């Protein structure tokens, strides 16, 4: 391979970056992802693809070679040679030599290889055989279609004769019926199937399913092949028998595994280039293929689609741009993080029943991008609340959506998120009108104000406590698989107790800040209750140097030094800082314990040591693989809570250090195995138990981390947080960061800011458009206006852990 | 490859045969199968394996590389390079050359290859590199374990240095937890997992699951590897990177896909040979591995296990042995067919809820092997009948079994099978005591006689008829996917009407024959009802040359010449012959229509033309792929009904011709793609629509065909059928078969018979031990005695289709 650097970040004209990887081998699981509201595809650098679309439940159009289980998206997805992919075999007809692009399945070392992740496209630039090859894919704004471009140019001085064979996996579609053939009138390979079912009712339910997969070309192929097994023959996927002959055999699949292969024989004069356009996706019937062809085939159609799709993804632009003089950090914060946050907020992880806690937090992130969507989401969420105050397990986004998987298990925490996350919405918008919206319930047509919905949720939480005032955990809280601490009805959760106190305090704070019309007695009760919870947690759950995680049904306190595994959990410590339960001494104790037991090069583990065997009064978490997911990985959602909490107690240096560890970057890519285009839901933990695997990315870009991380950047690091009267300025710059500049869009005002540490001041000084500001709130900002904000801070101490 | 014949049948000392295939390429899907009451494995000639065990529901211990869907066994299973298998890489350490055995994944052409299917073992004999290699697998009688033997001998004059690397797929076990490592104390690779679940109740339900897979060797390995991805590396499964180094790297899998690979470095002097023993299977914990090791590891333990397992499979010996001078035919009838029938009867297809119709028919076959099991099965079946007479959809074989898949759909036919199949039990045993057994119901503890259970079932059927006297089909009859003919409650089934008539007549015939104590009025009613049904079927459903298949909810008669697809169905014709609905003219019309439209080189199709699009008043059958399963394949279960019916109406030549077409043989193996060790549930049909695929075997050995086929051979072809007074002799020898001899075990008497056609007689003549028998019933047979029966028949006409 060429001696290019393994990774680079190029910034393009529009300010967006492209992440480039110059080897298909070093980071074999590196992926990028594209999505729209109806589908998502995760594209691996070697040509493998995971894709699904909504109808309305997640479905496939490019399948594995065997019957796949339907499941939610799993971390650490593993690839194998027949994994679904989009490959291009390329034969040099003069020499007979064959390669496959971008890399799989032949795995031939290429002269030049570049896997490039752009904002709205994924591209490979390859050179081999004296040919320059570009492979590019993008989605469209709204349709169920992958748009592929394959272009090849002869870089040599002699004529070349080549055959290009796109090989697009269709795979095992159905045991009832699957077949594929070439449709000349469409110039497409069309694979029909019938989704298996057995009950009559399902026939009618399935009638609208898009059970047909098509692969359409703009160029009539020389020949084609639609039969996976026959194509491969005895040669195997790495040297398919069908490629031996001059032409493919035009073979159908008839109750055989379909594939879409076309052959394009093409002479190329010196410098000549040839471009092919392909469309691939699911349809209900061939008339839909016709429509998609009309809409997307052809140069101008393609350009228009690319533009529209780019505009769609570009809506991910959020309220903050920074310049910290660290290109990698800035690029991630300015570009990839908002993009990921927008994915979460706009399409809700392509789920029809997002967990309520995810839905509310993901939409907290949307408040930084498009606050109208947050508003709508929060109204929808409370409209599915029960009149007794209980928030639902998941928010149903379609009339025919159902609660699935983990949403069939009762969790006790769904009430805390709305008051907590609402503060971001109010800070960003000051839109108190939301609070007086009148909204019905899941089980009652009675209309109540948004305020009342929140208070019902809080009251419900307060009622769901034991004689000590601690919150029952039922079959889980934020931590889904902690399902047997309280399944008998007695066990309590430290975290949930603290989260309840924090939710109460946050709501009271919002009432103060936004002058919300709350009954004073209620207000007092809430403040009192929060204190009582904090006191109870201190009384029953402080053990030595940190807070335990809970008390089981049978009264066993766990998550303490007495345990051999699961000694210390991160969440109770973080949230005791948020709720006010931990005093300063306790905070320092906890920070020390966490540093000793939980911090790894990739961030903070969620617990340690990871469980290696089932603990029957804790539950499913202890059965997960040690270091994976909730069982002691660097679970970034928990890590960001800790970082957010550290900011609340003034531990700005440590907070920033951990925040940087969390971010994927080119520096840690060889450890994490991923490119810096998203925060994964976890990095492998169990750092002391299984150091060899520690640090690996889950490669799963669904995570509640993004909105909290962005919140930390906006409200804490930059300290540009909204309040009732305007924009409050209180940067929490670490000692390591001398200067930070950027732009903050706030209630449509454009504030360009420069923050610097200087020995010249003892207290923060603010200049807005060169005028000194008294206090730290910018009250005068006007929508549409540009401002220049200068913030001078006294030098920050290197170490604020006491 | 060597110039051996592609297939051979060798008969061994014990009279059992071995089927041998000398190429891994010509019949790539050829398989054999081994089973015991707890597990089954289907072994492909190239080394792929499908295996499952019962705990009590079917489960895996060797998985695909991705999350597989749980489903019932599907036809035309497809293989791909990472499909579960048991492979042995073999490195010539002197040359560095590597092959894989038996064939996959490297697919190197071997000097000699023989895939051998024995009664209770599957073996490969291979020569390559001057080495003779034997690979052999058998199961045990009762445990969950595959017992493998790998032996290698140096055939050359020089010392050789080799490494043997067994590679046993473990695959993607679980997204919750999967890991594998080498356990030195066990000398085994042990892969742990946790079956994924989310609900607390499932934790307790799953506690007993055998979630651990182990691979144990009798020889300490030089090195090992347990990490699939790392083993394979960039080389791929066809040239794994881990085999490049001198020794494997002893690599664990930690939340990675496990595999079991060991390396045995071995010098081999001229003529020296070395044998390795391996055990592979699922366990709950390592103590179980210890127990299995004690029980099965070592030469004498292995020999004992082989013997015990052989004895188990040898219990499949059934009541008939024939010699027709066609070795292939005789071998199949004498050996493989009873073996398959025993599999069905003894382990009920390894289902915990066999469909009632399958359960009763499969146990009809057991009456020819071990009639006690038939007796018990029939008692169990009626004990799950509802007191209103309805037979259940499936028979639950475990207390915690549930009705699954198709058993959740209401079918109307379950009542007809018991009276029909009971006749075989009574014919074989004359055990009328069964009829007075007192048995309770699924929904009542009231005890009723077996007779009463049968009559309740018949009465229930008679009540489930419309104003015309035709049987409602509900959501299916024998034909499961014909689910929308009558789902609105009106549609009727020709077949079920005829089957009801046949069941009524059969029951009345049995009452006559066995002097069963039935109320005379009831008897008359049943006879009358059967006639009335036959008349109604004739009145409403005879269309031109054959009987239609039914009348839909909306009154449309279908399965006639007016239809473009599904014009003619086989079952109504067959069963009109059985029920007596068809007169002789009709019979000949039907036979002619069937010959023209349904007969193919591989047998009789179930319908034609196959449906190519959904017909909403017929249902799911029309959505299956044309020519597959019920949609017009040569569905052998339906074909054998036709053959049985032909025998009833004296069409002995045609019956035998079709019977021979159905049997897999070495002659048709290149068309069917399977070896003659089982009858598949279907051969591809749609002969006129998709001739290219027609004739292919489904490779699925679960089929209701076997017991009926055996019945045809015993009771019809040989005409050695039991009756109340003894053994009735009435052979239905075709013109093509001049002589037929054999042995019939009947009520423990051993009757050696010789049947011949001769011009010398005008009527059948019987000699028993050289004494002339008057009439055709042998009334004097004594258990344990040997007899010599000579049957002389007048010459049979070549053509008895008029």
C-alpha cells in the first residue's frame, strides 16, 4: 500500500470535514453511517454494509446468507465473508487478473486505497491496474434507496479492456418464496420474496411490505447473474467461478439465494473514463422501481438528489462552533457530534418505540439544533403519560407501533427525565408557552397543562419510595439490565433516588428562573423531598468512600467495598453531585475512588470490577460479558453524566480531561478501532481484568451520550448557557486550554466569542462588541444580529481536585 | 480425483449397507443424518453440519457467524463458507502445503475421497499427501455429544511431519455474553455463553439451559485457538492467517465469536498411524464435561458407545425384508426406509409439539417396528382431545411444551387420522385391548374408552360440515398453507370431506373385522354419512375429468379446468378412490388427467400449474415459490397417498411405477442431488413451468411419507397384511416384477416368502411350509416360529389402466 498517513482529516470548502483512512486492514471494522428518516446504512471500509429501513418496523433489503434473527442493533457487530456488502469485482480482460473493490471479498492489496467519510456521502478512492476508481454512495432525503456511483479512469498510456462486476448482496430473503432475475425493461435485477408468516391476520398486515429488492443500473449490462450459489461456484466468494468465463451466464435464482451481479465490459482508451450509476433498495412492486428510476437516474437527477440529501444532513448544524487550536477536537465538536446528535433527535435511532428516557434525552440534544422538534417531542411524550403520573416505557411514534424488547420490562426511572432535560429546552428558547400547553393522557382524554404533567410525574416518583424514602427500582432504572435488585418489589436504587432529588431540584430551579406558576406549598414539598432523599441516601448508602448502588429486595446493600465484583458504580457518585447529596469531602473521596478504580485511557468505566458470574439479587447486568455494555464498559452515557456532574462541582480540569478521553480521534483510532465520526455507546472496559480488549469501540452510534456531551460543551466548557433574562456567560475552561474562540447561536443571535485565560484579571471580564458587561448575563441579544464577545478569565489552577 | 464410480452401495457383514460418494463436488448438498432422542445432526459431504438438541425445545451448540433466527427446519438448506461445520486443516510441515478435510473450507482436490453413510456412523476415507485419513462421527445413545475420530496413516516410505488442526464451528452464540478459552485440566476448548433474554421470568426458565459448548481431545494439543476472527485473519477461512505460524497462538475469544481449533504436531514414520478422539457438544457446566469425558473418552469407552449407539439405531429394524433383484431398491426398503421411519416414530422429528396428524401417521409407521410405542402414542394423542371431540393441533410431549408455529393456526383435519391409522396398528397386532382403554381428555377428567374417543372425533367431523354436507376447512386441512379458503367460516375442503368419509368407512370396516362393540345405529349412521359425503362431493365438486379441491368462503369452486393456476390437485383424486366417491369411469378419467398434468420423472406433483401469484381466497400456499413444498412440488406425502389409493383400486402397475419414481436412488442422485438414505419431503415440481430446477430434493428428511410408503410395501406390494384371523396374503405385484421374495415378521412369527408370477396358475396359490392353504389367510402362525410361504400368481397384465 502507499505510504499515505493511516488517517487524515481534510476540511473542505464548506467547512465540513472528510475523515480518510488509507488502509482496509488496520481498522477492519471502521465504518461510517448515512441515514434519512426512513433508513440507515452503516458502511464498513472493506465494503460490508449493515442497512435497514422502516416499514414501519425495521426491515432488511440486503440480508445475510442464512435466516437472521430479528433483533435490536447489537454492539461489536461481526463480519464474515458472506456478510451483506456492496462489492465490485474488476477484471483486467487483457491479463485476466481480477481484484475486488473496495477490498472484500478478494482482499487484494491495492496500489492506493482511501476510505473517505463525508457529511453526506461515503467514498472510496482507489488506484490499481493503472486505473483510478471512485466508488461513492449517498442516500436520498426521503426515499428508500442507496445511490451508488462507480467511476473508472485509465491512467495509463495504453488502451485497457476491463469488466466491472458490481456484486450487491441480497441474501436469504425468505423460506416462503425468494427469486431473482434480470428485468430488461427496468435494466435491473429484481429479487422478489414473501415475508414468512403463518397466520391469516399477518397476511393482511404484511400486504404493504416492501418484499422486493432491486438493483438498477444506468448502463445496460453485458451480462448478469442473480444466483448467489451458482455465481460463487466451487471458487468461493474470493474467486467466483462465474468470473472465469468471458461473460456471466445470465442465471436466475428460483427459491435460491439471490444476488445482484452485473457485468460491464468496457474498453478504456488512455485517460478515458467511464461512470456507472446504480440504485439499490427495497420496493413493494416494480412500479415503485419505475418511479425511483425516473426520480434518481441520470446525471442531473443524481446531482439534485445529492444536493437535497446534503441539505438534509446539513440541518444537523447546531448552535456552537469552536476553535480550540486542536483540529481534531474542533472537527469532532463542530461537525460529527452535531451530525450524530441530529441523527438521534431527527429519526429517534430509527425505532418506532424509543425508550422514553432515550427519547427525552435525544430530544434534549435537538434543542441545540432545532428546538421546535424538542417541543413537539416533549408534548408527544407527556401525551403518552398515564393519568396516575407514570411515564410510559417507550414513546410510540406510529399508530401501529408496539412496545418491544426491553420496553416490555417495567423500569422505574422514566419520570425523572422530563424535568431534567426540559431545562435545556427552556435555556435555549425561554419558551415558557410550552408549560401551559394543555395535553391529554394515554389513558384519559382529560387535558392538563404541561406543568401538571411534570408534577404528576414527580409525584408518581415520590410515591414510588420505601419507608426510608428511597426509590423502588422495579426491574430496572437507567440501567436496563439491573433487573433483579427489586423485582420482588422491595429493592431500591441509589441512582434513582438521587435522580429524583435532582429532578425535583431542577424543576424548582426552573420555576424560580422562569417564574413558573407553581403552588408554593408544592414547591416547598419538592424542595423538602429532595433534601429528605439526599439525607436518606446519605444515611443508608454512603459506605466508606462512595455511595453504594442500591439495596436489594432482601436488604443487601451492594456496590460497596464489601463486594468482590461490582464494588463501585459510577452513576450514584455522579448524581450525588448533581442532587446535592454529596458534600465537598464526599465529592473528593468519590473522585479519588473513581480515579483509582474506574478511570482508563478511554474514559471512565461504569462499574468495577466487572461481574464474571451471575448475581441473582442484581440481575442480568452481571451476566453480560465483563467489560461490555453496562457490565463495566466505558459506557459513555454514564461517563458523560460524571463529566457533567464534575462541571457542577467545579472540577473543570478533570471534567475536560475525561471529556477528551471519550472523544474518538485519530490518535486513539488504532485502539478503539473506529474513525472519529461518532461517539460509540461504549469502549470495552474491564480494564484491569481484560486489558487486551479494553478500549475497543462498540461501533454502535446509538447512544444517549451525544446530547449531554453537547450540553457540556455549550453550557459548561464554553459556559454560554441560556437563562430567563438572556445568555449567561460562565466558561469552565480547564488549565490546559489557554484560549477558546468560536460562535454561539443563541435565540437566533450570532455571538462570536473569544475566551482567554490571563494573569491580567482576577475576576472574569466580559466585553460585548467592546462594551464592558456588568454581571455575566447578556440580556440585550437580538435575533439575527451579530455580536463579538470577549471573555477574559483569571488563570485557572492546574489541579482543582483537592 | 480418482476414477471411482461416483456412487456405490456396499453391503456389510451385518447386512446393513453403506452408501458411498466419491466426490465432494458433484452432489455438494449430499447429506447423511444421525440422531438420538435428544439430538440430531445432518452432515454434509463437504464437512458442513446442521445440528440441534432438545432442552426441551430445539437449541444449537454450533452456530452460524451471525444471529440466527429460531425457526422450524426448512427445506433446501443453503450452505455458505462460514456455515457451521467440522473441518480438519492438515499441514504438511515439510512442504508447508495445507489442505482441509473433508473438503471445505479450502476445497483442495484430494487424491481419494469417499463420503460414507453407515447405519450409525458417517465416515470419510481420504488419501492425500501420501497419507490415509479416516474421519468418523457417531452419536451416543442418550447423551448430547458428537464423537469424532480422526486417524491418519503415513502410506509412504519416508518420515512425514504434519500438523492436524480440527476446526469446529462454535459461532455467534449470544449478544449477551460469549467467550471461549482452552481449559487445560479438561484438555478442552470451552465456550461459555448466556442465552439472550430480557424478562426476569426468562432468567429462571433459562437457568437449566446448556449454554456452554465444548470441544475435547484425548491428546494434549501442541497449541490452540478459540477466536474465530483472529484465527481467520486476513487470509480468510480458505487460508487462515493463524496457520502461517509454526504454532497457533493460544488465543481466547472475549465477547468475540468463538471457535474450537487445536493443533497437533505429529511426526509419522513410514506406515505409522495416529488416531485422535474428539468430543463436541453442549453442556450446562464443566462438571458435565468431566462426566462425558469419563464416559466416552478412551478406546474401550468409544467402542462401547459405538456399539450401544449402533444397537439403538438398529432398533429401526422393521417387519419386512425383501429381495426383488434390484439391489438399490431392496437396500432402501430393507434398511434406509425403516431407519427413517424409526427416526420419525421414536423421536417425533425432535419436536415437542408434533402436529397431531404427523404424530399419528409417524406412529402408524412405528407399528411395523415396535407397536408398543404406537399404542402409547395413540393413547397420549386422545388424552389431549377435547371432550367435544376436537383433536388438538399438536400433541404436547413435555409438560412445558407449547403449541408453536403452524400449531397456532386452526386446522380442520386432525380428527380423521386416528381411525385411518389405527387400522395398521390393529392389523399388525390384533390388540383390541387398546380400544377399551379408559382415557381422560385435555379439558375433562372424565374417562372414556378409546372407542368413544374415536367416535367423538368422528362426530365432531360430521358436525363440522355445511348445508351440503361438505367439511369446513377453517384455516387449513392436511394442506397447512391452504389457509384462506375457509377462514371466514364458509369454505369447504373436498379432500377433508373425502377423508372424513374414508375415516368413517375405515372405522366401520375395523368394527366388522375386529368385532368391535359399536352401537348398530351408530354404525349405520356412519355408513350412511360416508355415502352422503361421497354423494355430495360428486354433486358439487366433480368437474369434467377430476374433483375440484374445494369451495371458497364466497362459493367459488377451485381446482378445476377453469383455473389458470392450481387447475388440478392430487389429494382429492387419491382420496376419492379411498372413500369410494369415485366410480371406475371417474377413476380412469382422473388417472389420465393426473398422468397428463402431474406426473414428472421424480414422481407426482401435488398440484399444477403451480401458483405464481397470491390468490386471496386460497391463501398462503399460492405465495410459496412455485414448485416448492405444497405449491406444486412432488410432495411425497401426497404422492404416497395417491400410490396407496391406486393400490386400493387395483392399479398395481402404475402404483409401483410411481413408488419407484419416489425412491431416491443412485440412478437419480445427480438430478435430486441427494443420496438414497432417506425420502425427502419433496422434490421440486413445477415441472412444466421451471424445468431446470425440477426434481431437486428438499434434503429434508422429516416427512409423513415414510409410514405410508412402508404400508404400501407391506400390505399392498407384498400383500402380507394382518387381519383379525391372521395374515391375509394378497400381493399386488406389478407386471414388471416377476419374482419377489423376503421375510415378513408378523405378530412375532417369521414368514419367509417367495412370490412369483407364472403362467402355470390362473388363480393365486399358496403353500405354507409346502402345505396348500385354502383361502388367503394364514391363521395358524405362532410367535417365534419360522415359516416358508410360497405364493404363485397368475401373470399380471402389463397395463391395468384401462
